[in-house]
């Protein structure tokens, strides 16, 4: 079966050009016109490679990368940008990107990168499958050596207890955030959030009314070490999106210190 490539680009002409070049080379291609559509597709289908622009409104390419690498099939992610620097390239690679390309990218360079990413994905999946088989084999040997040993209660929680654990929620004012699931409720209504938005809320709801530094939040949401200035730049679009989905006064910027969640009153939520 042909490798499946997801092309994410908010410029229609660029996206269709990239998709045509990749499809003409023999790959199966799915297009996403923005980051939100890409996140939905990543959770509904499976892909070998994701080719995504970085700078997009609402959900950017870094969040697409983050979501992609959270999936069980772990696609390789190639980031595209028209405004590159050594620092942003290094940061992207540290966050799990397979490659980082500057636009406009020559077709031969693009296709070589996609080809190598597909090979890398296949190799990674084969290694993962071998590891799983080895684990199952080791467990089977253990069961043969200890046929009368009872299963550990710690490893196999009672189904009712497991359901209870999964349903735990954390609250602040009218905001409710799931502990184990990406569930968010506000004023009794379910709110759709992206993985990074959920991680940001989970980070802040642990210390309500207390600011957490921008760099600390970025470490929690993106698993990368950044200066406070760079972290605030990275987080600002996600904060902006959350404020539109929730009460803007709920998520407060304590200037120079970080962001925090508060019970809305007369707080100034300015960026």
C-alpha cells in the first residue's frame, strides 16, 4: 500500500502544488487547509508522513507536530516555513520533527525528504513491533514459569475503579477539566480544545490563582526548554484561542511572571 501523506497548508495554491507533487510521485495524499482540520484528521485516520506549514492561524504547525507525535502510529513530521532561522530549526527538531524545510522548497529536495521520512517511519514501526513481540514473549515465558501466580492487583485495577479514575475532573469556578481525558467543560457546556490547549489548562489548573512562568508552561505543553520571552511568544496564540472559547478573564497574564487561572471577577486578561 502506498504511503499516506498529510499535507497541511493554509495557502490554497501552495497546498495544492505540494499535494500534486507528492501524489505524482506515487504517494496517497490527504489535504488539510488549516491546523484545526489537521488535528481532526490525525485523530481519525493514520499517516506515514505529515508535511505542515508552521505559521497558521488558530492551530499552528507546532501543535500539529505535537498532536501527530502523540498518535500511536507516530508519523514523521516535516515542517515548512518561509521564515527560517537556525534557532527555530533546532527547536523544531528538539520537539520531534523529522525535518525542517524552507519555502519555496525545490520539488526534488521535498520528495527526497518525504521518501526518507517514509523509510524512517517504516523502520520505527518495525522496531516498535519487534519490541512488542519480545515483551509478549517474555510475559508468556514468565507465565509458564509461574503458572499458579495470581495477577498483580496493582497492575489490573477493578473495571469500576478504572472508570472512576478516568472520570475524575478538576474544577475552578465554572471551568471543569478532565484529569485523564481531553475533556473540558465551561458553564455546563462541553468545549472542544486542541491537545496543547488541554495541556495548558491542565498545567494551570494545578495551581489556581498562582502564576506559572512562561518557560515552565512551555516545558509542560511542548516538552521544550525556552526562555520566558520565547515561551510567551509560543504560548500567546494558544492563550488567545482559549480566551475565545472560555471567559477571557479566566486566563490571566501576570506580566513578567506568567499565566494563571482565576475565578473571573474584574481581572484584566490582557496579553
